[in-house]
């Protein structure tokens, strides 16, 4: 007799928010403690923290960590990267900080990058790269400003450099020959990877199967409830292998298929313990989030679970903006209640509110007060 297929449980949006916020550690005031160790722990838990060049307010890598570490200081990340060497920079869905303990899962991507047939076509010859690496090996780590032998060229696009050597440095970085050993704003210091980490022998690269499991486990830890799109954000080629691994774990009852209210046709999964440990989030907690925060960056998922559609409007003409040039979602408890378009006026030492948009029709006096208190703390962080 054929067994009847089990009914797939449906999660309310409220429960899905609780699970996701728990996974993101936005459900507690100080989930990682304080000091440089908290920075290392936060990056390890989230899996990666995106880096971005926009400097309207504090850059997003610092902002993301501040949202989870109330006492966070920029020097904590600098220590984690340059002194403790507990985090390193590489590409996830964007350039990000990742745990150095996980570097073996990135080594295959570096090897694949080295194998690209046109790897030097746009940045210079292999001989120029060899000379640059030899200089770093002899003289030590350097920045683009230390290279004064370039014949300057016209920029190919807004973010390009007039120095051809910048392309050589970046190519060697993505190849895994160089690592960014320090960062001051957007000025990067490049060092030989093996020397930076003090390796006599490199870690064994993860197998393809191990990389797939790593991506799935990272998403489960930081998202709670996952879909193929959320696991493979901007990484569609991985979906087939990830789907096969999910199916195997469902068969072993390590994962549970679920649906989310309002999206019955979208397939989601969670570990049983994630469903059991979810709890309401205190409305006392207020976070002013970066548009590049891992809670915000996946727009479709955000809209499904929070009912809020975030638009990054910095590149839109002024007349087409709804929330402003650099809108920051304001999270209160488990609700996104407002969007604040802020700018740090460092000369006047003020945090300017260029536009404020309430998403709730009648915010209470208590909510307004909690947000005002968080805004004052956020200003101190921006200008400190």
C-alpha cells in the first residue's frame, strides 16, 4: 500500500520573520558580546559581511557589524583583518569579509580564476604581473599609491583606475596570489597570501561537494528558512547541486520542507531545530539597517517575509525616488516601520535626516521615542 505524502507545514509570515531574525541575530541586544572577538564571531556566524564603496554614511561593512554589536568600533574589524587574521576579503555575491577559518572553501574559486584563458588580456601581460609579485615578495606589502611607475591611462568606467597596475593587483587578488592585508577606507594594502597567513603549506582546498555543503550550511545558519534563491543568491550555477543536497538531507530528515504564507508555490526548507527555537522579537529592539545588510539585500525574500519592498535609489533620478537617495530601513521588533534617508555631515558633526518615510499609519509615541534614542546612538557611531 502506497504511503500518503506528508503534508508540508505552512509558516505564517510572523513565524518566518522570527526565524530569520533569530538566524540574523537581530533578535537580541548584544548577541556576540563586545570587542574584537565579537567582530570575529559575527562574521563567522553570518558567513560574510558585504563591503561597499558608498560613503554617504559609514560604509556598510562597519554598519552591518554595528547593527549586531552595540559597542562595535572600526578598529575591531581592522584588528580582525590585519592582526588576528581571523577574517579575509573575497567574493561571495559581492566583495565581502569572510571567516579566515573558511578559506579552504574559497580556494577552488581562486584556482578557477587562475585558469581563465583570458585572465591577462585586459590588465597586462604575465611578465608585468610577475614583476609586481616579485616586488611585493622583496619589499613587502604595498598599496596602489606605492606604485609610481605606471603610465596613466584614461578610465574605462567611473570606478576604474588610471593606473594599469591596479588591474594586476586585483587579478592577483582574485587568483589567490595576493590577499588584502589591511584596508583604510577604500585604500587596500596587498600582501602575498601565504606570507600574510604564515602558511608553510596552504590548506587543502575543499572538494566541489564540500563547497556545496558549505553554501547550504552557511545559508541555514544565517537565514533559518532557506530557498534555492536565498542559498544561491547571484550564484545560479550552484542551484542544481544544492537542490540535490537538500533532497538528500530531507530524506535523512535533517531538513524539513515548509511553505511560507503567501508563497505556497515557493519551496523552502529549514532545520527542525530552527522551527522549534523561534520566539517573538521584543518591540524594544530598534535597528537602523544598511541597504546592504544581509536581511535587506535579497529584495524578493524581504518582500515575501516582511511585506516591505526596498529600493536602492542612489542611482535613480531625484524625481523618481520614493524613499530618498540612501534609504535605510528601520526595524522595530519584527517590523520594518520606516525608511530614513540619512547623510553624515562630518564637517558639522551632524547626522542629517534628508527624508523620513513612515511605513505604518500611526506610530505610537513609545515607538517614536525608541527610534529617536536609536538615532542618537547611530549618530554617535557615525561621527565617533
